C-alpha cells in the first residue's frame, strides 16, 4: 500500500513537472494574429520575416526575431504602393483584398531583397537595402505581375519561380530590372498539386524555393477538393528539374510557407493557418531529414508545443497601446499602425494638439468602408480589447467618429452629430447590411469607447461598450459575429475613424488607444 501511494505521488510530481516544462516552451500558433504569406531568412543569429498587409499603408511589413517565436516590427518596404484611385479610395474605387500579396525575402551577397506583386498595379516589385532594420529601400517595378513568386539566386543569376498549378521559372536581368526575355521561360512542374490528388481544388501556389546541400526544394500549398490545405514539396538535383513531389503535411489546414534552420542546426517549417476572423496565423513545425527529404511534424502532425523559448506576448511588438505623445525624433506613428488604404497626410496629425491624434474630415463620404484616413492595428487572439477616448468639441453636422473592428462585415460605435446634437450609435454590419442601434443622446464633449474581441475557439465575437466617465462601462447592441471574408482577405483590425456626410473641416482628437490581451476589470452594465 505504501509503495502504491509512493508511486502515485511520484507520478503526480512528474506530471506537474511536465506541465511546468510545457509552460516554458513556445506554443502554436507562435503569433495569434494576422501575419499571412510569411517569408523568412536567417542572417547570423537573427531571423527576419516579411508578410502581407495588402491594401494597407505603409505596406509589406518586416519583422525580426532572435528565437523564431518573439517577433517585433522593424519597418515596411514601402510607404505608398502606388498613387492610384483604388489605393486612394477616390472616384468610388477601392483596393480591398488587393494591393500587394505574398512576398519573397532574400539575403544575397550583403544585400537584403524583398519582392512582391500586385493586382492593383499589374507589376512585380523588388525592394533592396543593405540595412534591413533601417530600411531606405530601393525599388524596381516591372511587368507582368508574377503570381506568388519566389526570388532565387543561383550560380550568379537571379530567377523567379511563380504560378498557380503550373509552376514556371523566369530568369531576370542582372540588374533585376525586368525579365530577361533572351532566355526562354521554363515550366518546372506541370501540375504541382498532383501529389495531393488535387482535382478541382485550389491549384498549387505560394511557391518558395530553397537550396540545401546542393538539392532544390520547392514548397507549395494546395487544397484538394473535399480535403484541407496541404503542404506539397518537390525536390530536384537541378534547378531546372526534373522534380519529384510528395505531400509533406496535411494537418489542421496548416500550410503555405517554407523552411528555416537555426544556428544550432535545427530546422522548422514556417506556415500559417486560416483561423477565422482573427485572420491567417503563423505556425512553426519541426523538420527532420530523411533520405534528403524534409519530414514535417511529429508523426505527421503539427505539435502544440515547440522546443523553443516561450512567447513574451504580442504587446507591444505586434500591436501596442499609444498615448499619442511624441518625443523629438520619434516616428509620428509607431510601426504597429497602418492606414486603411493610402492616407491624405494633410488631414491627420499628432502635433496639432500635443498628446492627441487629430483626424480631420477632408471630403464628403457615404460609408465607413469608403472613408479615408481610418487608422488601424491588428486584433490579436485569443482575446484583445481596445479602448479609446474622444474629444468631440469640434465635430460638425453629419460627422461620424469612433472605434470599429474593420472587415467587410464590420462593427462600429461612433458619435453622430445631427442638427448640432450628439448621440452614440452602434452599427452591426454582419450579413452584408449595416444595422443601426437606437441613438443615445449625450450632452458632453468627451466620450469613451471600448470593444472586446473574443477569438478563443473561433467564437469570433466583438462586444462594444461606451462610458461617460471612463469608469462605468455600458454594453451596446448584440455582439458582432465577426467573419473572415475573401473580398477583404484580411483579419479584423481595430480602427479609429472620423468622416463627414454633410460638410468637411470638422475634427476629433483621440486622447489615447489602449490595448489589452486580458478582459477588462472595469465595471460594466
């Protein structure tokens, strides 16, 4: 009996130690936020990653990490993709779901390169710099727009591998200024989705090409009809083929990306998963090598924990609070902020009133989605809450200003001014039609708004609140059932906005933007 109790006690202690060890390890997803189409490199002991933010400005974000888990923003490849109507939200046009898509990040002979493509411009763009953290990117544009391409340097030449289903390769001019038309385009793989039995599903795309110990490895994502997103890898002894392929991972829909090694010689696949309203979120999957093939996962599965350092959280590295106080030499907007489409610089400021973000209406708009100068940050999971305070003193009749969660099926809470009277309005735009709450009149010139986003187990609910004093919070309307839509092709974003329906020139001052990963302890009614 004593021995049985002793064994039970030892087992219990072992389980506690195992649980404690697991809590000190990294967990998947490594970033619970919308960071899709990741491309990754390692230079020395530092990792760099590029991602996709499409129609946002600035665009093509660059992050860095020392451990593959804890990432921080270091910059963007561009401030403005192009000065065109769709990206400027003018003449009834927009670029939702467009802008730049999947990028390719490379380091070659002391130069950093990141390339991308855009439906909006119809061009392929290559950015280059000697210092990826300081930026100062040089830019080259050329036609056509090469879909989901992978920039690749080999034997003194530069190439791009691209395509959907049929994967092709083109050689670039030595200065990367355009495709070298003197060298014929090659078809590397006739149907890259074939190993997954892809018939009628998503053709293989998202190409990322690597060379390891003299062999070439091409990663693609495919989605067999009736199945799930799948990683397919093709291998060859020669850049130009022939290639043999196999399914590398088919679990939880975790797919699209590439592979990276650590200074210690460990390998990981970096991939992402479509995870509902929060967006497409990054995963790491361990790799072992067998007969010169990268074998992904633990017994073919994506592990929950990783033998990597524990995450320190995404605030303030991926998203952050902001008091809108700027010291000399600081950026007007920290890197966590992006504008919904190109902003109009003359109608926003963090200097006109110290410690405040001022958004001024510069034109007449008819809806939230067409309004310019909406400032955004990623939502983060499994829970995130945003709070802001607005000074309403200088709003004009027909103005709308407030806090939103931005996607096609958005939710928002705002102050509306009508006949010199202010009122609080909540809007739920799920189902394709904006439903307005009953207006709540107010008599003051300062208001507090909050939205809580619950992405745990894909609940995808946004609950809105208002407060007259910043202490007692009152919920308004039913929770918004957030949903990821292809027309926007982006996870939900917190958004600060101000637009006019009657006359321009009014403005609001946002006192702060506070972000939390924990539910508020403030009282609610």
